[in-house]
C-alpha cells in the first residue's frame, strides 16, 4: 500500500462520550488503521458527549473507508458524516473572474464599458496589434483539451477533464501571474480541434495543449504552430521534457557522470517519451534507447506513426534488442513515462553502478521507488510523497511567462534547454544531493528564473514589468 497522502484526506465527524481519553482513543484508531492523523477538533461539547472532527490522510479511497470503519468500531462512537476534503476543495470549481478595474460609479462604467469602450474597440479594429496592449490577450493562455488522455485516467472526456484543467489554470496564476482558462472541447476530431482553437485564438496570448492522446497531439500541435501567430505548447510533451532534462542534469552531477557518456533507456514512446528523447538528443545525449511495450524499437520495422519512426531511426546507436528488462542491463539512466510495475529492484540492480532511475508513471510508477533506491544512485518519481518529484509545474508557468513577456510565437529547443538549465540551477551547489535534484514547486525563484531564461533565448531584452515592453 502507498503511503498516506493529502490527496486522500478525509474528515470524519463523530459523536463520542465526553471522557478524558476520548481524543486519544480516536487518534489510536486512526493509527491502527494505518492513517496519518493531521487534526483533531472538538466541534461541540456537552456534559455527556463530544462531537469531534477527525482529519487524517489515507493511501487511497478504500483505505479511507477502512479508517472510517475502524473509528466507527470504537465503543460508544457514532460516525455522523465523512467528508472527502479533496471533493470539498473542488466544490463550485477552483477559478473565478475578478475585475482589475474599479466599477463603483457611473464614471467607472462609462470608461470600462459603454460609451468609452467603443473608442478602444475602434482603435483595435484599426490596428489589431493593439489587442495585446489594450486587452487581456497579452497575459492570457487557453488550456485546451479533448479529455482523451487525462493523467493516468485515459479517455474520460471533456467534462471529466475540467477539474484538471481548472487546476492547471490555477497553477499558471499562482506561480507566474498568468491568467489561464480551461477550454474543454467535446470533440476528438483533429480537424475540428484545430478549427476551434484557431477561432478562439484572437482572445489569447498562448495555447497550452493538455491531455490529448498520441499521435493526434503531435499533428494538432504542429498544425496550430504553423497556422497561429501565438505560441502553442503541449505540456505533456515539452513541459515533461524540460523538467526531466533539468532533473537529469542535476542527477548526473550527483553521480558524477556526463550526459554525452551515459546510456539512457526510455520506457514509453508516446507524447512525453518522444519529447524527452528529442530534447535529450538536442542537448547532446548520444546513446538513447526508446522502448515500447515490446522492448527496444526496431529501426527496420514499420511503425504506427512518424514520431515513433523518428525515435527508431535516430536512437539506439549500438543496435541493442530485446525487452525493456533486457536492454536495461548496464544502462546508466532509466526514464519511465509508460505504466506501473514494469520493473523490480532486481532489474535496477542490473544497471550500471551509480545509476539514475526516473520512474514517472503516475500514480503508480514503473518500479517501486524504495526498491529502486537500494541499487540506484538517484531515484525520482512523479509523486509528491517521495523525494525528487518530477512535476511540470516547475516549467510551464515560467515558460509561458517568458513567452508572453517576449511576445514571440515560435518555441525552440534553445528555449526549452534554457528553461531546463534555469530549473536545474535553482538547486544551489550546497543543496544538491541524491534526494534533492529539483527545486521545490513552491520555490519562488523558479518561475522568474525560467521566464528570464526563455526571454533571453527568445532574444527579448525589454523589462518584463513594463506593459509596453510586454505587449511588443
């Protein structure tokens, strides 16, 4: 069972006898069920009874039920209500629109709306570029999905994908001051998605594609980049690749190896795997082996899409063949963006000494991190309850902040490499160790550093806080 996590936090409201040891007995019940107690609050008190809110973290939904059952089994205790704190956080959604200007009297209304707004509209009609200066466009990103490849949940559709897109938009605002909005499309037809996003584009300064299944995501991104004059970024591909490169940069520093010398095995050749391989290749990695569920890609086989074919043709210089377990032997680095439980500790033991293991399948990684750590020099996952979380929030807020500040539409490998270097360098030399290869997602240095790196790579030298500069 996984460790208890705030993602499965519950509050159990109980009625219990008013005894001196009541709260201690309730705390012991949570511990006996394997929960992690975070709060015990007396909500009501009477002469003979108490109403107590027992808040704790569980490992999963079934574990939360077991904890509740254990509390209910305490003599004299009645469970009144169980609240899932994650669902409570999502009630009513996670976003709202707040005006930036006062609307307190008639003068305000005359300038913000009619009649004054008409002059601003006409100015934009005469010079469309003024939309960046005079509207939300310069600081607004559309978070676009069709719900076909959401997290580890698969094809759940646009409505079920909305909580993830709301969360993405909240992270944009929290970490980089970017106003983002979910755009969940009820179609999985690539032509329709491209047409809809093109029609929406005048409102936005950028497009973040999210959770669109491969290989359609490649085509949609390529077409939108070609046809729009604003940046289009597929975070599942490029955000993941940026953070993986940043983490690997520091992991190799820890194990004292060089990127150009190591053999890297990548499990998963979909959107994330393809982007990771392309970016590592651009940064100078010379020996990468891409694996699908059958093992190393065969360069001579007919592949289902051009992107998988590119990996087969441009990687695996030694021509190794076999299953993932077989090609992993002797490798220096494992990067997993595939599925759970593909490897065990014995497989990691076959890797080179001081190996690096990034098991990023979420929520269940390709190999148990504890088992991997018995043999590898550095281990990272996509989870927040282990050291070294590879989290895209380290990249995409600051990356878009830099793009919007610079007012550019093209996204280059140089920008992504610069962003990865900025993230890696936020871990100062005196902080770097096997359990700390990427900065905390709450490190206030990260987003500004990434934004500055992107602006510099884009050739922008204006001041980002100057509205006229940001609008250029």
